[in-house]
C-alpha cells in the first residue's frame, strides 16, 4: 500500500475506526498523489517569477488559446476555464455548493459535513461512491424498481450483488417501508456491513417519501448502526428540489443521516445536472456526513478532528477521480459557478420549477378519468421528471414498440408491466393526447390478442 494511503487510513482510524472498516479495499488503497500535482500547487502559490511546472501552454503570461475557442465563451476569461481544474474541483464552486446544500437542508445546520468534491455528473458520483465503499461480492440493497444504470455500476463494474425490496405497497399508494426494513435487518444479521442507496425523487417513478416516511427510513438505518452494524448509505439526489406536493420531504435524507452514529456514513450525490438544467455540463458532487465519538475534549477539538477526517475522505475521493478522469471540465464548473452567482439565479430556477410542477399536476388531473382505469394503474408520483403506469393486460415492451411504430410516440418500458413517462419533456397540452394515444395503443394490442 502506498504510504500516502496508509497515512490517510491512520487519520481515519484514529478519529473513527468504523469508517476504515466500511471502506472498500480500493477505498483503503486510494490516496491523493503528491509529486507533480503537489509541486505544481506549491509553485502556483510561490513561483511569482517563473513557473515551469504546469503541463499547459502559456503565452504572454496567460493561457495559450485558440480564438476559435475563446470567442465562443464571452463572459469567462480563458484563464478561468482552459487550464486543468483541481481533481477536488474548483474551490469556489465547492464552497458555493456546500452553502447551497446547507440552505436547502436546514436540518444539517448544526452538523459538520465535508466540502463537496466535484464529479463528472451524478453517474460519476455514484461510480466513485461504489469504488470507495463497495467490494466485490458485497450486497447493495435497492428497490425492485430502480434506475437501470445501478446494475452497470454496482454489478458489472464493482462486481457486487443487488438484493431488492418492494418499492411500493401492493395497493400502489406509498413506499413499502415494511419490505425495506425487513430486507435491511435481514442483511444486517449476515455480516458487519450493509449498503443501501436512497433515491428521492425516485427514478423511474417520480416518488418522494413524506416527512413521516423519511423519518422512519432514517430511524431504521440509525437503529441498525447503533446495534453495531456498519451502515453505508448513498443518497442519490439527482432530482433534488423538484418536490411538487406539500406532503413530500423537502430535504435530502442525507440531512437526517449525516452524523447520526459512528457506525454510519451518509454519502450525498447530487449535482447541477437536473437541479440547474445543465445535463451536458456533467457537473456533480459527492459530500460526506459522518461523526466520531472517539474524540474527547472540547467541541473545538471534535470539530477539528472531523475536519481532518473529512479532508482524508476528500483526498481519497479526489485520488479516485485523479486515477479515472484526472479532473472535471473546468469550463463546466466555471459556467455553473457563474450561474449560481447571478442575481436572478433563484428566480430563473423557480420559473422552470413552476413549469415542471404544472405538467405533473396536469397529469394527475388527466388521469382521474375513469376511462384509463381498466387499462393501467398509476404508481404514486409527486416529484422529479417521471411517472410510471402498471399495465393490466398487455406487455410493456410490445406496447412501447407499437406506440413507436404506429403512432410515433416514444415511451420507456420497464419489465413486462411498467411504462415510464418523462413528463419533463412534455408540454401541458400534450398530456391528455399522450395518455389517450397510450390507451388506443393498448386497445390495438388487445384486438391483436383476441
């Protein structure tokens, strides 16, 4: 093991030994390299005369640039987007995103969390989470309706196994927390560590739990941790903030889990991707929430120890990014930061939120029509980009292909019974037409079956 990794492991073990137990074998071996990176960082601060360390080209003491590139970006100086970004991310953006997390999740106000590390989108955040915390043959607990890419990340790339709980109660009214509790407690009995991922708003069904449901989920996981089982919880908050109904939990479950117990690590994965409608910029974040009861003394000492612990985790995370993509696009980070600094940033976001909310509410209104009830059931939805229906008597994939070939309508089939509709890309006046056409397509298939 590299001595730098060993040093980080010693820091983690001294402050919270359970975290070291939870890290994957790769996570234990990860470190942030010194050498060229460290020397370049030192030179950036002190080499006021000549800096011959950076692997970029310069001209007249500025970054060398092609006008055909720079003329496309008018409001950001080339020196602020053409050089490499740090593997940790642009410091100003990291600080700004942390402030935003605290503003949007007031329950975290009295807790210490890490500074977010910038990832190349939320998929990259999930993959980094897997590299740090999941070993081959580990079991990841997920709902039976889930984002399909989890299988690619956890099973194919990290060679873990997935075990499912029922996403919804049989009457399709709410999350099946009894099933969730049964599975996590059963897995807790098998070993020293459990791993689960919570995704709200949920992809593919667009459901976010209520405050009561969120508190129950958190209490289940915290109780398992307090019984001595190490609990790794990923919070996939890709669609965070898109909550359309009063009853939904408006904070990430990260806010309830961060710092809850020394046997629990909460990992928040979010990003500008959906929150700021910049999908192709690939700017995500990974943030940690832990605690330690091992450090004694004053609150000041405890806070200093946690900062040291978080910095060790941030270094391992940045090392993982360094070894994979080196760093995230500096231009993307510069654009996101510039946007967040705009005086009308929140106003612009509210406008887009209102549009998406209106579409979701329109679907709820349209689907009250009893004409649809003999063809499908509706999964609960109250947030995000998507909603799903469960077909009663036709195959989902056959319906998807039929709708595409016969009506020019694109849908996503999930398994044999479920159809996902992305209302994020529908106009309000298309909603009733879409569901009428789906019903027509179902009736077409029924005729073909008879």
